[in-house]
């Protein structure tokens, strides 16, 4: 019996030890699991601050110090506020592993950058900066101040309060800016202006002030400093004049209104109808002469005029070719065959025989290269060629243009003009009156 009791006691001790071992293992396992589900955060402060995690009570951390917090894995909310309450920093963090995380809240504000502003007064004045700071400045005085980056408003007022100047200035960089007040520009200054006219006219100043004046009259007016527009119209409406002037001195200015130079010439008609056959011709005024701007096409009979190679399409394009023998008047009433002198006036007006041809020639219809052709006169000469009377054949179409004058050289010869495709010359020469040349009529 005693032996059995000892055996039971030994078995009991074994069970108790085993149970304690199981409990101890269970506790160690649980503690290990807890350690694996936690992380730590280390908050380093850049200013004296208070820290709250997950809305719990705040913990104070001094500038440059750090504080470690043990937190479970997962999402947490960190709220950091400076001691003075002016700066705040808030973040959500997600702890995904059991390790230490370092956090640096940015609470310290960067030092504000300032620029230097120098204000120069152009008159004695009171200066206001951003509606707050007032300074009394003397003329040409320089006022310097440190000013923050950004937009600022400046206002200057003369001591008597009559004139004001204001501006906005945008300070973008940490450097020195200079600005000068412009109160002088606000002061109305006037100067005398003497207007002299050469015709009876009406003067308009800036579209506001109107003055009636007689020829050779002078009128003095006062105008403020700045730009002004002065215009004049003659009483008969034949001439206009306008000019812009700038007044920037107190001395008298003189404005001469020269209307006579601007007298409008009456517009000449641009077309003429020949009632003999109903054909219409363009006309052009060059200098004091009025010419037909097309070669004559009137048929005075087959013994005295021809189409080049006897083809009507050439008459339509180049006009007819005429001899200089017909007793019948070639040009219509009010017009005449130009004389040698008429052609010379035209040639001289256009710069002389070396270049006038180019100004008279059409830009097309000529054989290439048609050198020097500009047709700047709008005379539009086409190369109609000529009819050689002895052979009764036609030559030189697209190469040359020939025009009769009314000036007889001798019984059998008369003066004519010739133009060339190779250059811009126009030459006067004498030729057989039986030959067929083009005709341009000039107005009586």
C-alpha cells in the first residue's frame, strides 16, 4: 500500500511539471506573437512641440529631441503642434512591419526673404506703402526700406493734396529695386502754340477744339504738355492737312499749315468711248498730259491701216497699224496724234530715254527677257510690231513697239518712237511715212 502511494505521488509530480511547462510555453508563444505585431516610431522635433497619436493625450518633445512610441501594426494618425500653437503638422501613417520608423515633422517656417526697395521722390510728397506706412519725402530724396517678396502698393501725394500718383510693384527676387514717383507728370503744364495757315480753312485740334482761320492768318493757342493732333480742311474742301506735334517745353511752338501743297487735283476720267465705232479705251494722266492707255483700233480703211499679218485677233490685242499719209483724222474728236514734242515731254517726265521705256512697257506680251519693264506709269505698251511698206510684210511683233508722231521730218519721213524687248530705252527716230506703226492718241 505504501509503495502504491509513492508511485501515485511521483505520477502527480510529473503531471504538474508538464502542465507548468505547457503554460510557460503558451505564455512565451503569446509574447512572441505580440512582439511580431508591434512597431515603433521615432519622432524627432525641429521645434518645441506636443505630439498626439490616435487622438490621445499630447506628449511634449523639445526642439532637437526625439521620442519613441510603440504602436501596433496598421494605420495611425499623428498630430504635431508647436508649443505656441502657430504651426501644425498632421499625417496618417500605415505601419506594415515590426520595425522602427523615423518621422521628422516640419514645423519650423523658413526665414522670410526680403528685398530692398529704393523710392526716389520727384516732388515734395507724402508716400504711403501698402495703405499703412507713411513717409514724408522731399524732392529728389531717396527712401530705402526692406520689403517682403510679393505685390505691394505705392501711393504718393503732393503736400497740397492736388496731385496723386500710384502704382503696383511686384517684388519677385531678393535684390534691390528702384522706383521714382511721377507726380510731375500729373501736373498740367501748358505752352503757347502759334498756328499759321496759307488758305482759308477750319482747324481741328484733338477732335475737340475748332478754329476758323483766313489765309496768312496766325492764331496763338495754349496746349498742355503732351502729344496733340492738328488737322485742317480748306473752305473749298480742295485740300486737307494734318500733323501730330509734341509739346514738352514752355517756349512757343510754331505750326505752319501748308494746305496749298495738298490741293487735290480733280479726278480725271479713266475711260473714253470713241463714238465713231463704239470702242472704249482706258485713259491715263501722266504729269500734265492725258493719254489713251491702249493702242488705237479705229479702222480708217485698208489702204491706210492694217491688222498685223491681216489677222483680226492681232488688232484686238495690239491695235491697228497706220501709215502717216492719211488725210483722214486718225484720233477721235478732242484727241490728236501726239507730236514729237508731246512724246519728248512724256519721256522726260519719266526720267529720260534710257529708262522711260521700261516704265511704259507692259509686263507681259513681250518676248523674254523683257528687260527693265515695270509699267509703273500704267501706260501699258504692247509690242505690236510694224508693217514694212516696200515688202508689204509684217515684222517684229513681241520684240518692238513703234508709234507715229504728227511731226514731219521731210516729205517722205516723219518722226516715230521705238521701244525694245531687250532693254528699257525709248528712242525717237525718223522713218518712211508709208510704213505701218501703232498710234496712241493724246487729249487736246
